[in-house]
C-alpha cells in the first residue's frame, strides 16, 4: 500500500482525505497546525494503529516544516499540499487589507512550496512519486469577476508555482498537478456548497492514485476534468 502525506488535515478536506485513506489501509502521515487540531485527526487515523503518523507545523514556518519532515523515516509516494486559508474580509481591488492578503499569500502561495521542498527527499525515494497541490478554480486567470481578489491572486500565484515545479521535477520522474476540490461544504466552502466533503475527498484520492508522469503540469478538478489555467 502507498504511503500518503497530507498537509493540513485538522478539518475539512484534509481530514476527510486522511480518514478515507486510513479506511483503505494506506499508510498515512498527516499534519496539523497545532496541538488543538490533533484530536480529530488522531481519531481518523485510529484504524491504522502505528502506521499513522501526525506531524505539527504551520506552513508559514520553514524551520517547523523541515523539523517535522525529519521525523518521517519512510519514503512518501503521494503528497497532497492541502492546507489553505480564505483570507481577510477586505480583499477587493478598491479596499484591501494588504497585511492580511500578504499573510494569505504566505499561506496559500508559498506554504505549499515550503512543504514540497521539505518532503522532496522522501518523495524522491517513493514509488511513482506524485504531488497534488490544492488550488482552486478561483485561481484560474480565465475566470472573470472581481470578487475575492486576495484569495484568487494567492491561488493564481500557486498555479504558476505548480507549473514551474512540474517542469523542474519532470526529469526526476515526480508528477505534479494543481487541483480544484470542487466547491465543498467545509468551514471554508460554507453550508451552501454543492459538493460534500466525502465526495470531494474520494474524487481527489482517485485522481492522485491514477496520476502518472503523463499527467504532470495539469490543472484538474476532483473528478479529473481539465480546468483552464
Ligand atoms: N472548500 C472549498 O469549497 C474549496 C474550494 C476550492 C479550493 N479549496 C482549497 O482546498 C483546501 C482545503 O480547504 P477546506 O475547505 O478543507 O478548508 P478548511 O476547512 O478551512 O480547512 C483548512 C485547513 O488548512 C489548515 N491551515 C490553514 N492555514 C494553515 C497554516 N498556516 N498552516 C498549516 N495549516 C493551515 C487548517 O488548519 P487549522 O484547523 O489549524 O486552521 C485546516 O486544516 C484549501 O487549500 C482551500 O483553499 C477549498
């Protein structure tokens, strides 16, 4: 069974990914930001016994991430960089909380790259190594409208990082994709979202399981459908 690493698994999509993978018997390592987020994940990983490992780091803190990666001793086959935030109230072009949006870029745009860099040595030892970065259709440059500019620019920047990372890692045989999980009923997606967290997570797992180097540098949703960058 593959060894998966899920970053950002205290709640929402990340927690559900960990839960479903544990039920399938995959070896799962997953991270939370602080001790507060540990309990739900611990319960999700319970079926795995000592084959489930919990790490603690904030994706803004490279030293914390590297220290956590050093605690992992087995190669990783699939990494899902899922942790993300929605950002401050004021994030339109005409009224922006600049400090809040800078923090959001730190989390959503640079955070996933920090995680990938720290765990890359373990991925390089993995079988058919794959990276899925949780972006959003809201990061698509093709999408019109002026809402949620901060969140959208953070994910648009993330998409550019994914494209470059995919090109940089292709010669090493590591596949990298950007994913949209759907509009999902989580704390972030809200109660009106049309997709349940179980459906989204099951779809994401399927896409990542099927991922090969032939698919690298793609932007797809949880059903595997292509999204315009
Ligand atoms: N839900 C949707 O409709 C939707 C749509 C498109 C894309 N997405 C993307 O999908 C991913 C998961 O979304 P979700 O709906 O599951 O969100 P969520 O319910 O708000 O959960 C976000 C997760 O990210 C973690 N996180 C946030 N900031 C972090 C940081 N600085 N360091 C470490 N962990 C951090 C949170 O940890 P704490 O519990 O400690 O805060 C939590 O585990 C995000 O990248 C999001 O942008 C979601």
